[in-house]
């Protein structure tokens, strides 16, 4: 079961999102350095919750206890960014339904169609989509290069990180407003209480492709 509402109601004081990819690094006699990937590149997050009344944070702690169990998943996103830099509220995007138009053979560039004319995507913006079935996988990427949609709503090729995984196909619906990952809880620390207020609670998560 995937909890789709847990993240939406959180009040966080600080958050960190990083791309974690296990690597092997070898330094050769001629001074060259060779890096090899040892596994999938997955997003990891750490969040510290804002202080709150005991009763309000008690619900959060109860849900964390549930999510800590094996087999529990939830959707998570970077709460620092609601949408693209040039359209943080999604008002320009409106009811547009962008999709993947082209996937480049290098597995790191794509084109998006169905955007408003002249729509701007900036380096650092988040973009996501789902692919596959049983389970449905949630892809989350960050733009490395920006792109501006043409009058027909089609962008040029732009690069994202991490690389685009096998199984993604053209026509997939693109999410630009708080695109999520499917995540599992790694650890949680409940806040310490003082009169009326609980503070210092935190948790960490990692993306799963399961």
C-alpha cells in the first residue's frame, strides 16, 4: 500500500534532497581516475519537522510508525520547489497536459510536448512521470539544461539527471508540479516535548523502484 497523502500535510523546518549512486573509484598508475556505478541512482531525502503542538505532531508520529514497517511505501517530493522556477504556482501551465515527445538515444535527453507556447523550463527544475506496471514506477529527474517551448508547445532536447531508465516510453504524462517519488522510510526520530510543543522530529527516506 502506498500512502499518497503523508507528505502533503507536513510542516518542515529544513529538508535535503540528494542523488545517491553507489560508486567504485579506481586510481590508476598513470594518474587517471575511473568511476564505475555499482547500482541504481536513487533520490534520498532528510526532513526536520517544524515545531508544533503535541496533538498535531502525534498524528505525524503515528503515521511514521506505520511507514516504518516493511512493505509500506509513500509518495514524497522536494517541498522547497512547488513547480518550475518561472511558474512556481503552475498558473501558466494551467490545464495543459504535457507528455514526453522524444527520448534521445543517449538516455539523458528528452523533448516534451503539450506545454503552453513559450513555456520556460529552467536548469534545476524537477520533472517526473510514471512508467511500467506491477509495480508502477515513479521517475524523478532534475533539469541540467533549460528549455523553452515553441509556439506549438514543443521543447528542444534538454538534459536531465539521473539518466532515464529503460521502460519509459514516449507519450507518458509529464508532471511539473511537485513530481513525486515512491519512497521507503529509512529512519525516524520523534521530537522531544516541552510544555505544549514538540520539536526536533526528523526522518530520512530513499526512493524505491519496487
